[in-house]
C-alpha cells in the first residue's frame, strides 16, 4: 500500500520523534530533519509516510510535526457515571487503525465497555475489543492507544483493555457508515 497521495501534507520533523512502524508495530525513533508526508490525521494521532514506509505518531508528539497536541479532556464538576461513560465512548472513537480511516467503535472492534467506581471520584474502565485480523501487527499499539486515551478521561484512574477474539470479528459488525466508507455495503 502506498501511503502518499496528492492530499498528503508534507512535513519536516522539528525534533527526534517516537513512532510505530505500520503494520509491523515496531517502535522506532524518526530523527529531527526527517521529511515525509502526513497521510492521515485522525483521533489525535498521525499516520506518516517516510521513505516508502508508514509510521504512526502519537498526538503527544504532534509538535514534532509542527501541529498542536489534542486539548485536555474535561467533564462538568457534577459529572455522573453516564457523563463519564459517554466521554469513554467518545475517546474510543478517537482510536484509529493507522491504515484504515475508521475508528475502532465504527469498525465494530469494541465488544464491551464497563465502569467501576473504585473511590469517591475515581473509576476503572474495562474494555473488551478485538482486531480485524488476529495476526495484525498493530494489535498491541491499538490496545495501548485505547488504554492511554481512556486514562486521559477525568476521574478514570485505570483502564483495562482486553484483546479478545471470541466472537471472531467480521465485516457485519461494522456500522453502516463504516461499511459505506470501506465499500463493504
């Protein structure tokens, strides 16, 4: 798959930057001065094309690309469990496979979400999710991305994201919008 398109945005890295090679899932450091193209900027992370390879750069490294990091999440002072759960789902919708411009919720990869109150204003989130293919090299990256983003939700002190393969994922689990986007309608 070629990562470059006419809509790709050129960049030059302003500093050394951690990245994950797609689809292998290997952690690398791209050096300051590296040039490439941003091919996808969804959910606060970036997919970039550099010297024939795709890499995922996390939102907290946006400054290396000359971009703004995502703003901090906020809840109202009198937030209910329902408010927190809504924000949890919102955060899961910011987790994207670097190769597919559709979030994991719309892809049907999130099987279950539950919250547990562990102290007066502290919660633990439990998520069961799967992958489109069990051998996906980005599986650990997607799980870590989900966990990291969920732990940004105010009052969430811990997120437990389990990768499961039962039931096996299939395209019928996708939302209608995701099916339309991928041509699987």
